[in-house]
C-alpha cells in the first residue's frame, strides 16, 4: 500500500474548483468498517465514505449469524482488495448521506468495487427504502 497512488475524480457534469483531496486511512488495522463504509481523509479531515449503488450485510447489528458471517466476508474482501491495490480512485460529487458520510464510488485497479462485491454475492445493488433480509437466504 505504500506505493499506492491516489486519484481523485469529480463525478459531476460541470467541473468546479471545489475538488478535495481524498485518501483512504486505516482505523483498527482496516480501511473499511464493513462492505460499504470506508475510512477516508478528505482535505485533512477524518471521515467516512459510503459506497454508492451497494448494500452489504450489517456487522454492527446483524439480525442473524448468517448476516454477520456474510458481512465479515464482505468487509474482508474489500479490505484485501485495497491492501493489494495498484491504484485507487474516488468518484464523488461530495454529497452526504443521512449519517454524514460522503457518497462515493471506489474504483480499485480500474474496477468498481461495488460491482465486484455484488458479483461475488457479498452485497446487492442499493435500492432506497428497500433493505435486504440477509437471514432468509
């Protein structure tokens, strides 16, 4: 990870001068708390990003053991991808979610990590107002 180059891309139609420097940061030896929330530093401020178009199982308040197990797999998957990455990009328009996290795409080695998690059955495409019951599987 020491040689990793960070790229910031503004994901809006009009380029503005408000681009911020975003870098991943570790907390408790992890870059991401779970499959869809990662620790970052934006212009010197420690905060979090919420990955767009992704919903992963909960690990903080899972409804069953299966949800916890799958949530931990998703968390480990994304953290391992970050640790072994050659390049990381953030695509964001800096909007915040309900919890104050910056909404962003995370591109690792040219691949959208949200799509990779869905492809590997570790998450689903996020649909506002619809929460997956991971315990029914």
